C-alpha cells in the first residue's frame, strides 16, 4: 500500500481547514493575512509536489508556534480556537514530512 496517499490527503485537508478557519474565525488583519498566505502553496499541495510539501512544512512550523502563543495569551473560547489551529498546524506539519518521506521511499523502490 502506498503510504504517501493518506499523508497527502491529510496534509491537504489540514491545510484547507486552516485556510477556511483563519478566514472565517480569525479576527483582525493578521488572521486574514495568515489565511491568505496559506493560499501560496495550495496549488503545489493539491498536485502532490514533494518540494511544495517540504517548504510548506517550514512555513507551517511558524504557524504552529504563532497559534500556540496566541492560545496561551488568549482567554475563553478564543483560547480553544487557537489550540485547535495549533493542533491542525502540527498535524499538517507531520503529514507533510511523512508524505515527503514515504514518496521518496516509494520512488526509490519503483526505480529499483
């Protein structure tokens, strides 16, 4: 079974959830900017480009840190929302890394 397929699906799903969540629930210009910046790697992620997954994971790591810091500095329902965003970002980071790793392994086996 190709393990890269479910990792690709998870990465794209988390990425889309982050975009929609930030644009819908985000308050202020910074949340809007964060949501719009996530649109940059979307075409490559949808195509399954390994390089896009790799550099997107670097970008998502900063998002995860920003979401976690917002969660710890917020109170009430906003805190829960930022923790959900941080969890989605962490899941996407993991899925991106595993996708690249599994895809490289699958390509190496196919070439042998």
